[in-house]
C-alpha cells in the first residue's frame, strides 16, 4: 500500500513501536480517560520508578501519541489520537473490509453444506 508524503513509514513504525509495550498501552488508556499531570501519571504506575515512566512517556511523545503542555510548574499530558486513527485507516479498516467480504463469501457455502447434510 503506498504511503502518503505527509505520513512517512517511519511515523507508522514509531506508533507501532510505542504500542508494542503493554505498559505504554496502559498509559494511553489512562490518558484516554482524562488528561493527567506527569506526577499523576507516574502515580498510576506504582510498580515503576519515575524514570521508567518518563522513558515510556518519551517513546509515546516521539510517536506523537501524547502531547504535553506546561502550566505553571506542572506538565499536563493528553492523548493525541490522530496517529492511532491513521493506523486504523491505513491498516485495520482495509483488513476488516477484506475479512467481512470473505465472511460474506463463505456464508452461502455454509448454507449449501448444511442443506446437503440434511438431505443425506
């Protein structure tokens, strides 16, 4: 599938890399609920030290999945859903459509097989 000039393959690679780690997906889930300060995000992951959370956060920011803005002394983080939508539009929706078409094609075959077995 050709890649748009505005969204190079490296952008998609960064998103997939960011989504590969379960802890980063959990961080995105937390930010999907509401925006959080860096400290509040760290508090959601007591099993990790602050440095580890910040390293994971950096990967999410490099993939443009999370944005941060400074308000006073706090840094407020928010989910940026456009990279995930881009992945969905490019990868998931096309495969989903192909799967639906395959299921539609298989359904008449299942019906024909059932009719043959009831007549035997």
